[in-house]
């Protein structure tokens, strides 16, 4: 059984799209998405520095474009994934891969999502800190004690706290026992109440779309559950902007389904790294460059459609 997953913000690195732009069709498709999103994605994916692509309004469309275009070349007319999931903004990539919305509509949504979340983040100085290790109950208690939100739960040993810079400073001064704190290079407290202004804006765009039901299992960050109704998928994507990412529950669902192979779309590495620690025995593939496509397609053929009943 094959899972295809899409990473979230923070996975991007300078120049990560450069290998893909040797393909004229890819260049043309990227230009089309650039026009829809109002950004020069080729520039940001090849020439821009780390600070430029850290900007939420840039990073999110860049990630979705990279994921959906790579998925199109990977899957083509071959077998589809048995289950698809995305982490944070990667949920939009996953929705497109699962056929809920086409790539152009995914770009419309993510462009507004990125702009709205960037503006919400600018209203109050906020950020995020990864808490590595420690006992889960003690980590969550410390996060709550300082008024923070566990914005990402990525599985045992990795919870991301989010809130104001003052709250994060207090956590750093009073960390949970046996835990290591790593401040993240992000522009705001994503997936918290600080992002509520972005929810309204994204809902207005999503309300004008006509989604289809997913063509394959599609998991939600809200609770790790499969969502089979296209409109509910979009509604959840909107709400998720200001709600915690429960990737730990997505991992539990993948394990329960009996996934045998997990492929991460570019820029890959983050989610395969988490899966390596949490999905023992599952084969992993991090797709980052087009020269990997033949091997990746063989991986898809090996694992896809082993179990096709829903």
C-alpha cells in the first residue's frame, strides 16, 4: 500500500527547483501557476536566497507548486497512491493530488493563504519552537503553562510550541525536563488563534470553488481521519489554518491502514525523517530531483494498489 505525502512550510531550501527547470514542459506549467499565484516561482525556486523564500507569502505557493507538478510527472497515467496526506500547507498539495481541486485552484487557494497568514503574523510578534524529547505529558503541560499552543504534534518526541515571542522566551527559561528546544525560522505562530484573521479570507476563496470528492483516501491534519467529501476537505483546509496539525494522528492512520511504502514529494526529507522514527518497517522514498523519477515510479509500482478496497 502506497502513501504519498507533501511537506509543509520550512522544507524549502534555496535553489531546490533548479534541477526541475531543465524540462521545458515543467517550465511552462510552473509559469502558468506563477501567473495564477502572482509570483515568479521560477525565480524563487532557483535564484532567491533563504530569507526571501522564508516569507510565508512566497514559501507556501512555492511548496504547493513544487509538489503538484512533481506528482503529475511521477504518477502520469500509472497507478495512483492508495492514501495521500500533507503536513500543514502540504494539505493543499495533497488535495490536488487526490483530485479534489485542480492545480490552478490549489494555487489560487495557497496564494491567498500565504498572503493572509503573512499579514496575520505581522500583527503581533509571534513564532514557533520545536520541543524535542521529554515526556509528552510534561511537554504539553509546560506549553500550556506558558499560554502557548502545541501547533504541530509530529509524533513522539517532537511537538512544536507556538505563541508570542514573550511566551516562547518564558518556555525557554522554564523548559520541560529532558527536552531540547529549537527556535524555528518561521514568520509567525501558525496553526494557532493568531491566524484567525486568515481563516475568514481563505473561506471566501474556498467558497467559490466546486470541489470533487477525493479519488483516493485523503487524510486530514485535524484528526488523522479520512475525508471522503470534497466540500468537507476544503472546509477542513480553511479551519486548519488556525488549528493544530496532528501529524501524529495521520501517522497512526497510515500505520493502521498497513502502508508498505511512503513517498514524500519535493522538497522531501522532513516527513520521511519523521516516518523513519515512527513507521518502522515501512519503505521510504524522498523525491527531490527529476533524475530520481524512474526509481520513484518503480517504487510506486511496487507499493501501489496492494489493497484497493475502501
